[in-house]
């Protein structure tokens, strides 16, 4: 059984390395200014980081696809980037994949609400920002909806640098990158909150599924041997 466990985790590491080569990195967000909603499992917001080719100057393009996976009414209405590593060069117009999601660059306000509560404080103003067009709640990213932002990176930056800077997270001295969300109209009271990305990505669903299947196989085999 020990050998099977070792093989399973070797497979998991292989899958994670394959995902890395494909550029599939998914990050969760944590609500930080409302303790009642911080651990509310109904609320789930993610951003998927991927490489999108190159611009006309040969700079790497990085895609940030934001999704609202919540099971309760809510709307992501503003997105902010705190880019202390200065990796992001410019942002294209937001790409909405759902009718009814409409964003423009330059959020108002130009800083993450409650961002001063973070350590270090979220940049004020944010280096880059975008928010939903009026009416903000209805044009925001609701449950089951998504929005993609595509950035050009500085000439000496790659997707690996972005991942490393996201991983630095709350470091105030190293180069880092943080992403903040402002979420409005959370059911049932219509509350508004702010959220910050976790510094480490989560595995793709296929990885989780294969790991679960592998553990189940080990369990069945061990039960069979005992019998």
C-alpha cells in the first residue's frame, strides 16, 4: 500500500507540472473586511491566469479570467491590481463572455475599498483597475458569469514572474502582485465586501478528480487484501 501511495503522489506532482506548462493557474479569493461572510461557503470567486500569446512588440500577454462561482446572488463590480513588481505594462479593454457583463478600465473609486486594512496596505490608487458600467450591480459579474482581462507584460517579464509575484502575497519588501475585488449586493441583506487573492493557486478540477479516484482505488485494494 505504501508503494501505491508513493506512485499516486508522484502522479499528482506530474499532473501539477503539466498544468504549470499549460499555464492553468486558478486562485481563490478571501473576503477580509467582513468576518460573518469570510467563511461563507456560498460565496466563491476565482481568477484563472493563462498565457495569451504576444503583442505586436513581442511582449508576453497574460490573461486573468474572473469567475463568480457563488450559489447566492452577488456581483463582482470592481477589480484592482496592486502591482509592486511593476510587471504589468498595460491592459486591454475587458472581454465579457456573458451578455449583461460590461466593464470599463479605470474604476471609481480608484482604490480597493477597505484596502487600508491589509498589511501592507493595498496601493492607493491601484496601479490598474476596472469596474462595471452603470448600473454597476447588473453589469457586474454575477453567479455563473465571467470576465477576462488581458495584460501585456514588461519586456523582461514572463508568466512565471507573475506567478512568483502572486506567491509573494503579503510581502511588503519583495516584488509582489495582489488582486482585489469589490463585491456588491450579497443576498439576503445586500452587503458589499472586499476580497483579496490567496497567494497560491489551487489544483485544476481534473487533478483533484484523479487524486480522489486514486485514493479510492487504494482504499478498495487495501480492503480487498484484508478480506
